[in-house]
């Protein structure tokens, strides 16, 4: 009996919509999601990677943990930062959040 109701609605009801028309809202959501979230994130990541590639000894940076320091030595993936007089730490290059802004701190 239930199956006969479904067949009756399909046969005598409104014609079936085109598959593409019914999927259009989902495609629209994906396009909006890309332009609002994915594209800006990729642009920001590219800008950060360019900044990391241009770092050199003497640059003042801030780490993702919030520590400020001056680059002393750079290897492939490791950066040595001077964070105070006679205090140097090794961090991963990916741990650098950006160049430090503001006045440089004296190391004396």
C-alpha cells in the first residue's frame, strides 16, 4: 500500500526536477566556501612562506609562541634566535610567525 502511494505521487505529481538544478545550491555553497575560506587561507600561507624564505641573520622575528628574538644562525629547517644576552634557542623555521614590528630591544 505504501509503495502504491509513492508510485501515485511520482506518476501524477509534479514532474521530476533536473538533477543539475536540484544540485545547484550545493555547488553554490562549495563555490562560496572556496572564495570566503580556502582562497584567502592559501594566499596568507603563500605570503608567510615567502617571508620565511627571505629571512636572514639579524632579522628580528616573533615566534608562534609569542617570543621575540633576533636571528643569529639559519639552517634548512632550524633557526637559532638570540632572545636575551647570552641566551640563544633553536626553533623550527615553521615556528616563526612573522617579522617583529616596533622598536628593537637592546641586548645589553
